[in-house]
């Protein structure tokens, strides 16, 4: 029973955040089986990532900047980006901008959820420790995933000549956010909260803006606006005719 309780407490934040992102799709929600598959794929890359990170740290050392931006941010975000690009970028279900956010959040939160479960067992974490991780590492992975998915969507549905640039942004922006986040935790040990809360507020503001813009760029949204405009014209014509 205790094991079930620990797994549930560790997995709940990631599943809750993924549900939030999923339900924010205002037009055409994605197949749950596909979202679940991406979530599981995110979980599966945790162990290769840990092995690579351990090998790099043993071989090169781990200064704060090196660890934050290369060992942690670059390795983790690249593997998520790799999975997202090769598993979903050309998939027929990826048919509107917001879909990229849903699928990237699924990969990121799958990664964060297994990482959180392992943390709970290895460090025998208390409920308060898991709660702190829900607000910081798990939420951080969700926000990095939203940024990745937003630019992945721009790469797929934007101007073809900008595709490579947007794919690069889909990798570089999450790396930057993730690296800054880790650097604050590593360097500002005594006053990290004073920096972390404004930083997370900034990430949330940017992420919510990207979610809104991605929804607005949906072809379903354009069709709804066109339909509304047509209805208004018909009403005016009817009123004039009467």
C-alpha cells in the first residue's frame, strides 16, 4: 500500500499538468492513445539520459554552468526533441499548431514523472518534498515542453523557409530555460527562492501566451471566425431586407 501511495503521489503532478495542457486545446483534442504513447516514450528516455549524464560528469567534471546548461539542459532537452521530431512531427494527427504543445508536454511530463518516482524511492521523500518537486522540477519540465512544442508547431505550419530556424528554436529555447532554471538552483543556494519564483512566473507567462497563440492559429479557429463573420453579414442583410 505504501508503494502505491508513493507512486501515486509522485505521478500525480505530471498527470495533472498534462491534463491541463490537453484540455486547453480549444478546437480538436488529440487521440489519448497517442498522447499516452508519447508520455511513455518520455519515461523511457530517463535511463539513457541518466547513464549519459553520469558518464559525462565522470569524464569532465561538473561545474555549475557546465552541469546546468550541458549535462542537464542540453542532454535532457535534446533527447525529448529527438523523440518528438522522429515520433510525431510527420504524423497525420499532428495537424494544427497546438498539437505540438500537447505532444511535447506529454514527452516532457513522462520524463518528469518517472524521474519524480525514482526520486521518491531513492531518497525516501516525504509528502512535502514531493509537493516541492511538483511546483518546481515537474512544472519546469512542463513549461520547457510547452516552449518546445510551440516552436515545433511553428516549424510544421509556418513558412517553409523558416522550418530549420523554428526547429532549432524548438531545441534552443527549452535548453536556455532549463539551463537558467538549474543554474539558479545550483548557484543561489541561500536565496534561490527569491530568484526562482519570479523566474517561474516569467516561464508561466510566456508558456500561457504561447498556448493561447497556438490555439488562435488553429484552422478550426479560422473557420469559426469566418463562420461568425458570415453569420453576422447574413443577419445584417436580413435586417436590411425586412
